């Protein structure tokens, strides 16, 4: 199935004083509101009904798989976390389109309750709240989209920054022997990486055809020499590639980068990487 998004799906929902409002902005505002409510009402009083707790969920608290992510503790780094979430997630939304972005966010949101239920069934007491794992997954998704962007100090590629964050987060949970949190982190990051890669491939997953291994091999027989057709000159190939890139740049100039389809973005990113690898004369 080839997944494509419309032009309007990549555009802001609305504008406010010339500021574009994306779906990511709405989620960031909800995260901020949840933190403030916890700070005002008290974390304990607010968490008990809205955090995800398997016994309460199975007893009828069916809202908990959604509300747990918006109930979090206020800290010194809360503003920085919200800013980073918006910066990373809005780029993913522009690339995927709003519908597929919310599909990804919904998958990240529901994956943690499923993992928690498995741990609880195994006899491990579980209670989950906050959006730490979701923010980590959004960073991994952003790095999957633009792995070679020089993110820190103009020389650290984004993929290595994200990998370092993933390793540090994993080591932190291993040191605390918190296997539940470790599994949540890995599942969320793997889900974000897999979904972005799937979208970059145009929404297609090609599986190997194992039936070919059991197919009868054809008998070999001599064939006459094929008629060789003159091959086009090598100079024509770069010209065609350059024309394609020029067309994409014209589309960006007219309608913005959000108008590109996932295939076009992937083609532009490959051309950019090839240009960076080309030796300077």
C-alpha cells in the first residue's frame, strides 16, 4: 500500500498572530496544562485517577491509557523538555502529515499501557505516568528523518546525539534495575524508528519471497548473443538527476517544504547526502 498525504495535511491547522498552529502545538499545550494541574492540585491527588494502573484500568478506568501521559511532575527542566518536544515533533508532523503524525502519536501513547499490562500479568506491580518515553521516541523519530543534520556545535550529526541519549537512558534504567522503564523506553524508540522508516519507504514493506527458494530451477541452454544497444552517455544521467532536484526545489519555493511527498523528501535527502560526500575541488 502506498501511503501519500495531501498538501493541506502538511500545513498548520490555523494561524494565530502570524504564528502557525500545528497539531504538535496542541499536544505541547496539553502536556504543559497537565504539569501545571499536577503542580497546583498536588501530584499525588491528580495521579491516582489519571495515571495508568492495570488494576484500576481493568476495573473500569478506561481513560487511563490516554491521560497517563499528560500527568507529570513539574521540574527545573520541564520548559526545556516541552520546547524540545515541540521542535522535534513539529518537523515529524510536517514530514508525515497531520493524520499520520497523530497515528504515530497514538501508537506511542497506547504501546506503554500494553507493555505495562504484560508486566502486571507476569506479577510485576506497575504504575505509569508522564511523557518521558514519548519524548525520547520523538527524538529517535526526528533523528531517523534527518540523521546527518549537524545538531550540536555544527559538527555532531543528529543520529549520534540521539544514539547517545538512548544509551544514557538505557544505562540509567539498568543501573536502577528498573526493567519496566527500560522495556518502555526500548519499545517506544523502536516503534518511532520503525514507523518513520516505513513512511520513508512510501508506506511499503517488501518482504522476501521465500517461495522462490523452492521453485524449480530452469534448464540452462545456450542463447544467441543479444543485440547490444548503444548505451546513453554518462553525461545524461547527472543531467536527469539535476533536473529532478531542480523540480523539487521549485516546488519548495512555490508551496513550501511541507508540500513534498515522503518519496520526494527522501530523494532530496539522498541528493543532499551525495553532495556532502562529493570531494571538494
